[in-house]
C-alpha cells in the first residue's frame, strides 16, 4: 500500500505586490464571491506575507503560496512556485 499522500495544506495563487522585505514577499489574493444578502458578485482581496528564502520572486509576478508553520509574527505562508513572470501579459 504505497499511495501518494495528498497534502492537507492550502495553496493559493496571487500577485506579488511588494518584495522590499528581506526573504519575504507580500502576495495579493483576489477572489470573486457572491454577496450574502444581495446576490451580486463582488471582488474580495487579501494580502499574505510569504517566505521567499532565495529572493527569486519580484514585483508583479504571479506565484503560488502554500500554508506552513508560523515563520514570524505575520508570516505563515511559503512561496512555492512561479506561475507567470511579471510583464508577460
């Protein structure tokens, strides 16, 4: 019984809005949800601080982040992979 283990960690895809901090990127996650009362589709956004050990992700990149253990007071996500490089739109 050697089955592939599915990860229980959440993954999100978002845009890097800041890369000024050392080993940290700020990622903006945008999602579209239905308003509870009125039923209209509205855009919601959240910012997450993600750990970027090598400093490889730059402003405007579309990246994937994965949930992890708390790394600092505000950081409990890790930048895992580059989805799309900035400026290729």
